């Protein structure tokens, strides 16, 4: 069976720009899969998504949907593919239509009975029955987002595209909506390409995550792979606070790790702030940290300080030292070390 999406060496440079916005990106997607793209602002996420939506023509490369190349948006009357739906950041609902009418709008070409049934089904699926008769302006951001999602699903697309869809919502609403989206997509068996700069959102809902940097797809893999086996220091840093030791540093200051570094042919070693513990037990890497600052984050503290040779060091803990400015001993399980090549 053809993959849902087949993307091969797709590139795009905007006119007048010397650097490409997207460079030779390749990946495939299975039906019903949830794939997120993360990366800093300007890394090419939106450009890639617009090409997948069939709204922007790649300069080079191939995009096939269910085995058929996407049509050239510049030669279409209405750009895009009916089985691929984009959910826009601003929801794009019709202001003078009720929620029901907004959902019925994409179904105008179907007979009335089917359209009615489908609208009830969508209201149910997205948990918005109570909103059916309301106008968009009478809804909260989260409710509008649900309606926008229901509308995108109306015509039973195979693939949904979302570009930072929750940037206007607060974290509580976002977390709840993400769960909801996940449930709805799994029921409807719709694939999703989800673009976000929030790594927690991406890790939470994705089957696979891709990391973009300057238009290049640096790594794509399961959420656990990107988090636990990041291929580069950039990727590791993007997913949370980390301490990175170059091979020179290891040789000079952490000779006990030298063998591990050379054994793996790695050029540096990373220690995530959350993998550091205050109990210096046997068989672990031990470090002395002179603490400078303690920050409260609600569910944990982060402590910043310096190692004996002056390098900054950060770690997280639930029970921080009572005062700063003192040396404390911390330890790290050796199998938690990250290696970069
Ligand atoms: P992201 O969504 O990850 O923030 P974008 O795809 O929007 O990244 O942008 C990728 C790069 O392309 C950036 O350097 C951006 O400045 C540039 N870019 C985006 N849209 C345009 C445009 N319409 N014209 C020229 N350059 C653009
Ligand atoms: Mg963007």
C-alpha cells in the first residue's frame, strides 16, 4: 500500500533569499499517523506545512499523497487537495454563521440528510453539541478551536495539518485540547502533521517527531528517540536544559569518562538537568557543584552553579540546598549520559 504521504528531497527558497527555507526534506507517513515538526522560529516548519497542504509549490523534490503526486497549486483553480485539510491558527470560522452552519458549509455539495447526520456526528465527536446554535464570537478560544477542528474533519479528510494551532490558548486548555485532538483523530483514523515550537506538546501526542534546523530535517524518530537519543547537541538542547562536555573537557576534567567517549567515537557528552541527583551513590558519575542560583518552577527547582573548573552546570531537584554559594555533591547514572557524534 502506498504511504499516506511520501516526501522526497523537497526544497523551497523564497525569491531573493540566498538560504533555502526548506532543504531536501524527506520522510514518509503511514495512514493515521501523528507526526510533529519542531524547531526554532524560522526553521522552515510553516513553509514545509504549506507545501504538504498543496498551497505552495516546492522548487525541487516530490510530494505524493496516497501514491499520487500533489497537483501544482499554481495550476489549480482552488489550491490544495480535498483529502488534506489545514487547521489555521486564526480558526477562520464564518462570523455570521452558527457552529452548526459552519460545520455544514464544507458539506454543501452533499444531500441534506447526509449533511445533517454528519453535522450531528461531528458535534458529538468533538464534544461541542451544546455550542451548535452559537456564533463564533460567543465562543472561547478553546471552543473555537474545537469547532475549527470539527469543520476540518467534516469532509472526512485523510490528513490534517495544524500550524501552531494552540498558540492563542493557555496551557491548561492546550493540554486538554491536545488529548481531545488525539482521541478524535484516532477515532476518525485521520493522520496529522502538527507543527509546534512546544516540545512537550509534540512529545505528548506524536507517533514520531521531526526536528528542523535552518530548513534541514536533522532527525525524525519516536518521541523517546528524540528525547533520549538526540543526534545532535542542538536537538538535545531544544528538548530541555542540558550540560554538554566537549571531548577536551572530558579528557582533562572527567578522565573517568574518557573510555566511554572514545569507545563510542563521540565528540561530546550530555547530561540532562533532570538526570542529576543529590545522592552520590556508588557506580555513578560524581560532580562537585558550587551553587549560585535556585529557581522555583512549581513542580521542581532548577539549580545553577559552576563545576570546579569553572564550567556552568544546571540541574533539577525537588529538594534544593537551603542556601547558595556552597559546594554540593551530585551524581548521574552512567546510562543516562547522552553521546553526540
Ligand atoms: P517557521 O514556521 O519554522 O518559523 P517559516 O517556514 O515561516 O519557519 O520560515 C522559514 C524561513 O523562510 C525563514 O527564514 C523566514 O524568514 C523565511 N520566509 C518565510 N516566509 C517567507 C516569505 N513569504 N518570503 C520570504 N521569506 C520567507
Ligand atoms: Mg511558522
